[in-house]
């Protein structure tokens, strides 16, 4: 599961780099893409270590580490909106913003079961390109930023709703399991009483 989640930003980083190869200074493109890929590989190593040497005593540290790692992942990917936007090539800036929006939407399906992770990742991966659009200082910048804020608000609402529905579904399933167990106990008890009466 986590491997798939990390592969998506890696693939998107490569795609963005290929699209911008002849548009933005190649040094910037290579540095940004390399940073994202190296960070993804380091997370692979951390997860491998986690699976091999997990200890419940360190659970709190792992939770904090997971939170920080998603924040850094969002910042690294979202930094494309700062370093890879060129005001003279608006169409490519819109492309980057579109990709960032896609990453935010994708995080709903991946992280709605853990809202703090969702918010720290989606906000960083989308906020930085939003700032980048604003810093372009074009006539279209303000309308795009406003639309981006509305878009993110709707995405966040969707994530919260899915999280609530998932929680309610799990609670209902737990209650149903408890009810089934209770009925099985009552049935066994009734059968035992019938045997005694016979």
C-alpha cells in the first residue's frame, strides 16, 4: 500500500521533469526531480526498517515520524510550484497546478482514514503551487488562487465526509459482530436448557 503511495509522486516527478525539460532551466528540473526520487527511496528504506524491527514501545515515535515524512513529501513535491514556474510560460504553470490538484484529490482516497496525514500532505502539496501561481503576478493569478482555495475546501470536505463514513461503517460492523456473538451465546444457552428439560 505505502509502496504504491510513494510510487505516484515519483512517477509524477518524472513526468513533470520530462514536460518541463526544454522549458525550465535543466539544473532546476534535475535538482527537483532528484530530490523527490531520493526522498521516496529513503522512505522505502525507513518502511523496510519499520517492518523488520517494529517495537510497540516506539509506536509514538513512528507516528510522529510518519507525520513529518508526509509533510516533507508534500513540501518537496509542492515546491515545483515555486521553483519550476515561469511567468512567461503560463500554460506550463497551469499544468503544474493541475498536477498538484490531482495529487490533492488522490490523497483523499489514500489518506482519508487518517485525517492529520491527509491535511499535512494535501495542504503542503497544493499550497506551494498556489503560492507560486500568486507570485506569477499575472492578471489571471488572483482568480486562479481563489478557485484553488475553493477547490481545496471541497476536497477537504470530501475527505472529512469519507473519514466519517468509514468510522461509522467500522463501528456498525463492530456492533453487528457483537450482536451476532451475543445471539450465538443465547442460542447455545437455550439449547443447553432444552437438553436439560428433555
